[in-house]
């Protein structure tokens, strides 16, 4: 689909996830037009054409519009490491040794390590040529010299040693030896001896200048990596003596050691505290800086399969995995700044961008209340980690399997064509890199075009941010004052933030919480707080923030219903060391706090309504004004119980005090049970024949007057609209919020 001609457009992003009144929002804009203009608006609702929902917004008074010249800003992709101040090869020559695991040999020419540009007359480079062969190239006074080694097997480890003599006639040698344990290599290779290629230098080596680069030959004037590398590099060593010999460990003890980038040394009890730092254990402290988050905490050549947590055997995880399509910072120039008024109400805002060619974009600006305060009785926590996880998702266009799942042919308007063509803006956590490895990092430092009104999403008519705007719309239309914060705020402030509010609401699909977020919700309700979980498949994936950059999150997929699976032994998050996968397998099943957990997923056609099952008079207040046993068989996504649904599960921690108020009925076979819920394959996975496929509407009384009300469905918010006069779902949620906020008993013992 990306072969379609891309229309021009304007787009932007802001400098961080969350703001407070009085903060300044910095804006980066890219457009091919001559100029652009942005004004601050408050978003009340986003349009949902299929449901007849219109966009509602208003300009924020007292905030002047900003303008700027149009810049067609370019995004640089590809991860690499830059090391400044490495000395050039001297009269004694140089030995460089590393272990490498190429994942795409033969894709094109790639560099593993490069100091200078031999093809431009200085320096040396160890890499792969266009045919996939290992190469060593050196610039000499008599012209370039090169030796060539074997073609590696993709996904297998090799010890690579390069020797560069210090004078004309000196030796130029490249030795490539198969390496790695049986477990560390992807395939079994035939036993092969080390292969050494030698040549005499035709002239004196011309020393390289400038930085040493890992995983590329350097960067072009735009900052883009030249000849980027896909694969892993393990703990390189550089010795200023061409006669030095031995293993990398032996070379690291040589008197002429220049640098030993010991990647194991960065691993501590809490993971890798500074993921962008590549430390040098040598005498000169030639530390490197990693750009665009190459993957850390990955298996190196010595992995034996006995250890699955990198913190307990750092030497087995002394590697970095580079991808030419890594991207965690667009690096655009910020052109404008918008001061937020000191008295601005908390809420969902946006910078409405238009360019001089008539293109437009809406860049969300999420505003929390002033620090340490609450300005409303209700709090809505927007799941910004989930927005990042799905950010710029191309799965609906790229995957025929997904199109079969959704039973939809992609519908691409000009915006979707534009979005699809801008792959350099980074992937979602549902995609894989060019070498097949899963994307495990996502960043806010880019335009997140999935946070826009859209005509097509393979998941549903609305999803994530656009789905959560249904809640914002309903709260506004029903006159309920509410503050808005983000996952990032809750992660940083914890239960103390929630404690300021009488009632807290989640978003519709809060799928990616950190441990701190889960702890905050549990501590809040355990202390008497009242929580409304308005979503489905929430609190699911173990998620962590970069310890030095909270605009970047990390996951490792395994054990769940997933788009890809982490490599064996790589299930622990590099940022924290915590086991990744789904929270259920760390003893934090969502049923423990929220009463329900993920049970099934399906397309909108498999959505359904609820049937009331509780006759307990102490909870009859939930259904006040609702007549009939069945309700909610309508909504933006076809029914109030749909898309992804949750149910109670006592074996996973649903409290015996929980009251199942209603359960969904009428799902079709396209609503499929989550894979982690069954241990054997089955012909009966769909909702038409599988009794486990249902959503539970549930109330969990907690100590001290606390409570959790869970809807068990992503689609629930889509039934809050008055669609054909059917308002039971809206009335029900209103009943819950009114009673929770009023502080009335959760169980009415007066009836």
C-alpha cells in the first residue's frame, strides 16, 4: 500500500506527554507549505462519522495563535553508537576484536565498526559488503586496501578480529571464527575452522579522525547513519599494537589497550540504569552514546539457556542489537512555544495546525491540574502508555491476517495514505523490525498519527485515544467536572495523586501499566478509594519507562495474546530487569484489583449486549431507571460488550466479595478466547459456542468504603451515546459515578 503516491500534509508533535497550567508547550512542525499556524483549542469530542458523532471543540481565550515558516523536517532512523576521541591507528598498528551476529547479511553493505571513511581517504572499517561477506577496509597513503572474509549465517555468532599494521608493508588481516553456544545461535552450522584473510598494506595507514561508530559508517549531513547494520555486537576491544594476540578477554588486559567496551558492566540489580551509555572499562574512559535505543539486555554469544534473567549472568547478555529502522527521537527542530494560562482547567486540549496549503493536523495536549491539587471530584487517567504502544501502527495495512480478522478491506483516505507513507516516524509495539525481531521500545518524541480522527482502523471505528474521547465527550455532555492526568503522571506520583479524588476512571484500553501504576490503583482502593474501570484487556502487558527518559517505554512480549514473541531468554525488561510478558504471570493478574481480566477479543461484528444476572437488592441501585433484563446491544462498536472483553476468574484472583452484575450474551464465533486462557488447542474458541467468552459487569466492595466497578469491555464507552433513544448504558454509568462521588455505601443495606 505504501507504493501509493503520498499526499502532502502538515504534522507536529510536542515536547512531552503531560503538562500543567502555566507550563509552556513546545511544538515541532513539518510541512512542505510556506508557513503554518497553530492555535490552542479544548477538545470536547472527536468525530465518529459512522455513529453520527460530531467534533466539538472551542478555542482557548487569551492564548495567541503562533505561526512559523514551513520546514520539511526529516526524520533520521537507525540505531548506532558514537564514541568520541578514539585515537587513530599509530605506528604500532591496531587490533580490533568483537563478536557479531548479523541478522540481515546480504541486504546491502553494512558496517560493524568504523573510524573514519576508508573510501574517502582515512580510517578503517569492519563490516559486511553488499554480498554479505565480512570485510576489513583501510585507507593508506597508496590508496584503499581491503581483505574479505566468509559470508555469515544470519542469526549466528562470529568472533571477528581485525589487524592493521602500522606501516607500509605491514599486515592487514581479518579473522572470522564461528562462535556462540548451541543455544545462542539460531541454527546449527557445520563445524568450520577460523578463516583468515591477509594482505600487505600498500602504503602507510591513514589514521581515522572524528568519532568511532558502531553499526554504521558514520552519519551523513542530515545525521542519518550511513551503511547501517542489522544485528548484534558484543563487547568490542581495541588495542594499539598490531602484534597483540589472544581472545577478547586477553586483549582487554594488554598493556596497549585503547578501549574495552564491556557491555556486561552496565547490568545491575535493577536493570540497565543508563541505556544510552556504552561504558569503556579501559584506561581512557572512551564511553559511547547509543542513539535511537538499540536493544539492550539481549543474549550474547555465551548464552547457555540456563539463565533467563540478564541480571544474574551479565556476561551472557553483553550485547546490543541494532536495527536500521530503530527510532525513538525524530530530532525535529521545535519552532513554536505556547504558554498555557495559569488558570487553565485540566482537560484534553490540542494545537490545531493548519498550513498555507490548507492541510491540517490536530496535536493533542494533555493538561493535568496544578501540582498537588484536585480541581474536580472525578479523575480520568488517560492510558498514554497504550497510546505509545499502538503509536503509528501499520498492522491493519500490512497484515492480510489482520484484515481477515477484522473482515475489513483497508479504507485509505488521503490522511491514511499520508500516514502509511511516513514509516520513518517509527513503528508501534505491534510490529517487527526489518530483521524480524519485535519492536520493544516506543517514544513520544514523534508525531503519533494514530492519535487523530481517522476513517480506518483495523481494530474498530475508534481505538485508544479516539476511544477515550468518547468518555471525555460523555462526561462533558452530562455536566460532570473531571480532571485529566496521564499514565506518566500516575507512574511518577502514585497513589497520592489518586487519593485527592472521590472517584477515579480509567480509559477504555489501559493495556500497558507500569508496576508503579498498578500499585497506585491497588493502594487507592485499599485505602477506601473508588475506581471505575471503563475498559477491556487492561492492566495486561508489563511496561517500564527508560530510567533517564520517561518519554520512552519498553515491553517484552511472551505468554500473552501477542503480535510477536521475544527471543528465548529475553523476557526481562532492560529498563528495570523485571520479567516482561503479561502481568498475570508475575502474580499481578488484573482480577486481583479490578475483579476482571482479559478473556477474548473480536471484531465489531462480534460485539454483544449484557444480560442482568444479579438479583441482590444491595446492588440494585446500579440498575435504577433501567427496565428489562437485557441492555447495551448497541454502540459505536456494535454493542457495549465488545472488541476486547474481560471476565471474572476466581482462580486468578477475583474477590469472593465481588458481585457479577451482568454478563454479555450473544457473541459470535469471531469473538475468540485469549490464547493464554487455554492450555490445549481447541476447535471451540469463539463466543457462539464457548461459554467462557463473555464480559462481566462487576462490582467489588473493598475495605473502608472503597470499591471497584468494572465494565469488562473496550466497547462500553461507545454505548454511552444516545443511539436511537437507547440510553441504558449511559444511565447505568451515571448511577455508579453519582453514588461513588456522593460517598454513599457501595452495598445498600437499607433495602
